[in-house]
């Protein structure tokens, strides 16, 4: 009975589990990720992945670079070249006076700077001769959370004509986080865009051969805004103010993480000196000349180092000379005795063996310490003892003895 009811029990458990999962899944709603990052790699609503990926379509002939360096120290981009564009989309654009001067110098060389931010530093307002009302409402931390209250949802921005024809307005139901200009210099500034209340939020200034654009609604370039209805048209029109002939685009992420306020890192005196092209060139020339002078001075005062010859074994030459002397006189016995004495002295000094008794124990110990085969050692010892009592030694015997000694010296 128990075996028959088991399948029904299992089916009931599985059915209850499936119903519970279905009810639980229906009750949960997918929560919108409200983090505000403005990072090009983020595909969340308030990232800038869509804006960054669209740049090659708007500027097909340009190379796009990302930088986390301060202005003037960009990789692969020279501040002295032209036909370049710098784009920064960030909640806070807080350059100091030094960085603003580098950006304006970059513009004067025939480049464009496009900045979209709600908060700007006092140096930006002073050097662009404008005032910004950021609302003092919500402030963005780096993690995208709001303090001091939340900004109203729904952002509406408009472009003016000319240069935009026809004039149009764009909006979305997301976070607002925008600002507006309270005053601009009408003699040097062109208004390109306004808020829904008609206050300027997008201006253009000319400097030298280039252009500086300041936009105060960075949320208009987030993924959520651009993918809402036909808002991509707003981005396309805003980017159309940048020269279509640009060859390099610098997408900035330095101002996303740059500290501002009292804790901001100060510029080193080396960077300050090298910020002036003429002074930088003169300093580099002086350092190069000093280095060249030091190298030439070292070469001029260097003493000639003689080539050291490999030390020669004079004792071996001496032995060979004495051997040839005895051999020429045909005093073979005396020569063999000298060769034997030299061999025994070699054994005493190198292997620390006594040579008073050339017996069987001496042969064994010498063979053990040198590794030479016992018959060779025994032959040398036997010939040394033979020479002492022999009436004479033939040339063949001395030649054979010499070969035995040479073989021993090579193997030992």
C-alpha cells in the first residue's frame, strides 16, 4: 500500500512547489537600477554606454580614445594638434584654473570641447564669464545616491534655432538633475538650448580657432533618456555642433572621479613649469646639453684599461725545460727519478698522503682519493721503485712512464 501511494505524494509536493514559485515570481516586480554613474561601460539606465557607442556613427572618420588623465596629459592625443574634440559627461565638472587654461589653450589650437555637467567650479564660471544656478537641491555621490532631497523626475530640454532647425523639445520620465545659467556674456556667448521654462542651459563660446560648449543637463546623455522615444535625435543634434572633420575624440572619465574642494591634489612645480611650451622646450634643451656634456667628459677622462693576459703556469714550463735537458743528455734514469719525485710531491701536496712507504696501502689510498683505476696507479708506483735499483732506463721505458704520468694527471 505504501509503495502505491509514493508517486502521488511526490507529484503533490512538486505541484505545490511550482505553484509557490509562480505566486512568488508574480508578486515580485523588477526594480529599476537608479544608480547614476555616467560611465561608458554601464548599460544601466543612468550610464552612458549608448552615447559612447554612438560616437563612431556620428564621426566615422575619427578615432575615439578614453582618458582618465587631467587635461594636457592625455595619452595618444597632443594638445598642440588640431581637428580634435574633448567630450566630458559628468555630474560635476570641477577643473581648477590650471586645468581650465589647458582646455582653453586646447580650444585655441583649433579643437572643440563639449562638457555636460550640473555642477561647475567657480573657475569655470569666472573664465567663461557666466553664472550657473544648480538649484542647490540634490547632490550626487559617486554611487549615484541623492542627499538634501531628491530632484524632481521628468527632464525636458529644448534646442534653439538657429543652428537647430526646426526647434524641438525632448523629455523623459526619469531623473532630472539639471541646472541653468543665470547670466552669460551676450557678446561672446551663443545660446543653443534652454530648459522647459525658457532659461538657457546650453551655450557656445569661441576661443581662437576652436569652440567651447557647456551643457547643464548631463542626464540627457544617459541610456534611459536617449532610448526614450525619439530622444536619440537630441544627442545627434547636440553632437552636430562639433566640427564634422575631427580626427580624434577624447572621451573623458577624469572628471567622474576627480576630487574637489580642500582635499584636491595640488599641482607639482614640475607640472607647472612644463605647462608653458617655451619654458618646457628650454628646460629639455638644457637638460639634454648637460647630459651630453657629462657623457663627453666621462669619455675624455677615462683611462685606458690594458688587456690582462691569462696567467701562465711557469712551474709546468720549468718542469718541461728540465725534462728536455735531461732527455738530451740521455740521462734517462736520473730523469725518471726526477719525474717520480715530482709525482710524489704532487701526491703529498694535493692528496695529503705520506709517500715514505710505497706499499699496497699507499696504492689503495691513492686510487681511492684520485679515482684513477688501480692498475694505472700500481704501474706508476712499481716503476718508481724499479728505477731506484735499475742499472739504467731505456728511451722506450721513459716514454711509457711519461704517458702513464700524463694519463694520471688528466684523470686525477
